[in-house]
C-alpha cells in the first residue's frame, strides 16, 4: 500500500487527481500562502488510492455497479432506496489494517498534542476529469477526537459518495459512478466553537462585481450559515482601498445569528456538534472587529492573486488564541464561468399584497404556485415551475430544486445553501423571510420579486412586470456627451455598474437616510428631546453598538454612499446632499421633534436653506463628516458633492463656507462641489453662482414646477406639468449656454431625454456635457444621445460641404 497518506506539506494543486480539489487546494495554500502571512491549519489527506484500496479490499466494486444499474433514470423513484443500499455496503466494509495504521500514525505524529480535535472532510475527484467540482455533494464531520472516531468518520466520508444528492449529481453531470473516487482531508480544528467562522468571496456574489471582497460570519462553527439556518453578519471590503491602505470596509450588516453551533458533550463522535441559542449579548455584536475584517480582505487578495481567478473561501477564528485562519478555498463557480454580455432587467409595474419579505437573491421576477414543504420527504408535491416555500434548505434538497422557479425560506442569508443553489441554477430566491411558511398558503399563486433592491418581496397573486433584454456589447457610449445613471439604492449599485455608463450623475442621499439610517440626524445630536418611550427604544436599539449616537449616522451614511462610489469607481459619482422636505424629515424616527409644520413643504424649508440654519446645522455637519470619511479615509475621491435648492448666491456662499469649516474644502483632494440648477434664479444668476461652484446639474422637475408655478405633487394640475414646455426649455438652453461660456460643467437629470428624442437633440445641440437617466431608461437614453450626435454630425457635414 503506497501513497495512501499525504501531508498538506506534500501536496499542491497539481495533485487534484490524487487528493481531490478540496485537499489539493489546502495543500497549495499551506505551502504557498503561509509564507505570505495567511494562516492555514495543518493536516493530511487520505488519498483516492486509499479509497480504491478500501473498495477493492471489501470487494464492493461489482456490488455497487450492480446497484447503480438498478437506478431508474427516468423518474428516480428508487433513488433513496438505491442510495441507502449503497451506503450500507460501505458501512459494512472494513478498513484494511495497514491503511488503518497509516491513518492513525498520521493523526498521532503530525499534530503537536495528543488526541487533537480534527475536521474530517470529503474531497472527491473523477478519473477522467480530475478537475471536476463536486462542491457540497459529500459529507464533512467536525470535532472528531481519537482513533476510533477518526476511522469511523473516514468510513462515513467514503459512504457519502453514495448519498442521494451525490448520485443524482453524477447522473446530471454525466459521470460514471465507478470513475469517481473520494479522498478525505483531516485538518486540525480551529476552536471556532468558542469564536466565530464564515465564508468569503473575492467578488460580490450577486452581481459578480470584481472590486470587492464579500464576507459573512456567525458565532460558533459555520455549518449553520451554509445550511441557511441562521442569518449571518455581512461585510463588503473595497479592494482598491485595501491596496492603498485606506479604510476599506464599505458595508457592514448585522445579522440575527439566532443559533450557534458548538461542540457537544455526547459520546457519539459522528454527531459531535450541537446547536444552542446564541446569547443575546452576542446577537447584537458583529462577529469581527474592523481590523479583522480588513485582515481577511487582505488574505482574500493574496488568495485571488495566487490562483489568478475569483475564489470563495472559508475562514474561522479560534476563540482561545483569537487567531484567524483560512480553512478552505475553491474557485468561484457562478460568475467566473459567465460569458453573457446581455442584461435582462425586470421592472414591477403592478404589485399585489406583500405576504413575506427577506434578502433578495438574483434580480428576477417570477410567478408560480407556492409549495410549502417541511422536508425533502414531501418533494413529490413539487411540480416544474413551482415556488418552494420552506424553513431552510440543505444539500439534501439539491436533486429536487432544479424543477423550481423560485425559493423562499424562513431562515438564512445570502451565503446560505438556498442562496448558493439559487445562483447556481440561475433561479431567484428570497431568504430569511421569517414567517413565510405561515403567511404563504400551500398551492396559492404568488409572485417572487428580487428586482427591487436588497429586499426581496413575495406578493399574493400574479403581479404585472416588464422584462427587457439588452446585449450590452452592442451598446456604444456617446463620445461627446456622458450618459450617466440616477441612483439611490446601494443594493442595486453593483448590478447597475455592469450597465454601459459614464458614472453617476445624481446619487440621492435620501434613500440611504430613509432605509439605512432611519433616524433624523438631529434626534441623534439631541436625543434628550425625543420623549416618546417607544421611539426612544427603537432609536436605542438601532444605535446599540454606538456610545456616541452621532457616529451611527456617519457610519451608516458613509457606508451607503461608499458602496455606490465603489461600484462605479473611478468614474465620477455626484452625491446630492440631503433634499428632504420637512414632512419627509418628520417621518424619520425622532423627526417630529425637530421639524416645523409647513403649508407647502415643496418650496419651504428644504435644500441649502436648512444646512446653515440652527434647526439643522449640526445635522448637516454629520452629512459632511460622512462624506469626509468616504473621500478622505476610504479614498473614494470619485465622489463629487452637489447642493440642492440653493435659492440665492449668498446662500451658496454660506453653505460652501460651512462645508469648508466641516472639512470639505473645494479643490482639496480634488473635491468638486456642484449646484442644482432647479430654480430660475440659478439660471438668471449663473455667472454669480459659477464663482462659488464647479458646475451645474439641471433638475428639470423642480425647474419646471417653479417656472410654471405648478406643485408637482398636486394631482389636480398634474396634466399641466411638462418638462418640455417652451418656457422651461428656454431656461434649460440658457443654462447650458451660460455654463459653456463660463467653462463650467453642466448636466441634466430627468426623464424627458429618454422619452423624447427631440428634447435630447436640443440638449446635445446646445452643448450639454452629461445626461443622467434612471436605470430602466438608460439604454433608450443612450440611443437618443447617439442619434442626436449622428444628426448633429450630418448637419455639420452638410453645412461645410464644398461643391
């Protein structure tokens, strides 16, 4: 018996055929990444030769082949029966004495202390295709201690080659069952039961965006997260900021982490872990400190650089020595193999009643009949196109999930099994929807929408939506006019960054404040003025991790803006400072204590007028602090700032001076400050405003309402509201011409350029620098710009044509 045991120090990626992808990767990392500062727990591999020896010694090959011949390959009705019999054959097998001694010797002499706890993991490989991925198909066993338990776990791993899901996987992939072998990895356990653990991706797993590292983690061992039974903490780390040694964490989301898996005290070493309720004080804490998040981010860069491809990996933190370790890495298999250059966008037009909400996986909308199942034993109820609704899923569900159009789970996050398999299948999922199995009736028609940002919604009945497919390889950005996006939701940023674009012409801060901060900034500055007990409790819960409540606002706002800025980096992202009206501000937590009641908030205490007013001055300071973090600490200098609703030149001077006082100095660190041109005074006094600001962005909605004297919120006169009214167009043309004469940048944000080729033609002919569109109008808007430029070019040629 030769080559049955290989230490990690003796194997590398070239040995996949001998030890499988998982073990080959561990050996590769152990030998190549430890010298670069990445910590990898030691271990050894029981090779595929040992597995073949076990099969041969017990004369199982013919028996297993005969069993596989009995498998019904049309309906797979006898899959469970065949799998059970195959595993029984393996369980009854005997580990040959020389192999048993070799495994025991490796266990006794490789590690530094007696009877160490180890993880025993399956690592499969195929004879004809040694690099085939069998990720998630076979079993792993944790906290295995002692000779007998180790040998038992090895046999269980061997037997897991014939789990129902593994058999079906090979059938689907066209692998001959007798040509797939199993290696077993034995790796020193990191005491994550006393610490935490999780997974990471060297790209954003939903969109495939390459410039971030995505991390997720839970307290205790990580199996709960993979199975989707708990909602983890999630973190996004921006790679360019990491490389430049700037503040790199652009997103932190606190998960519920309701359960944690720890070692059990049972004598049954094959079931040596148990779930317990996570203590309340841990649920409200992030599993990683910022320095640890960035350490894992840097390790992710090292891993990706070594393998020269996107990777996903598992990490763990030892609760005794408090060290982080990488315990597994493998090539990312969803986005790395995508070749499509088509964008299919979905927009929901008519909604039904929301009956469940959770984390969105994918960006599609589907409709189907709900099948509320409690276990895989009810799989017979599922029909093709149904939407599975269940508490959680595990790899045992894999054989039946291919027929569903969508998945809804009560538990889990975006790195849970349900989320991963949905991405693999190109399906759509709403995970962590809490009471979905109670709220959704079995057999009812539902619509699953994951096209509305991070939150996925389940609607009762069939909704109405539109689908648009565009081959972006055939979309050419205009050369003379920037085509930019209007965006507010950070959760859509990475997906939208894949669209053809020249950056973001308008990033609305209000969406982040409403959906992520949720609290009026002045209620954080003067919390004592909030007296209603329920509201105080809610604010306290949201700011639980902060001694200074003001820092909560700065962190949440800076992370939201940074996510969008990172998605489009290094293209410019123009962030408009807050432009809520008083009635909208009052709707935030604690807002009613700080906002006056106005008859017409649309033209009242809004925009620039708020920033220097004592009612909001300290709130504006927090906005500026957040923008300073984004630009100066995170290094996202592609962020430009814009002031809305600036009525007078004097007001503009006050605001710019106040921003300087708060650390945002025009010209410093390439900072540009623009002004919205949305009041006739901005156009009439453009020369004076140009002395204060670096450019103009025409807000056609407000400019129209203030030119025509129409409250655009009034339904009674809505039919009179027209961005293309002659008076409005005259002001827009005047603004563009003045800006060009003053050598200032000028853009426009609005719907009209995508709706009207003639209006786009007017803007292009007048010399507009950029036009910003909502994402669903971007492709049409780009076409209108290109057509206008082509027409302009034809006119120029005609005028200069010589006879």
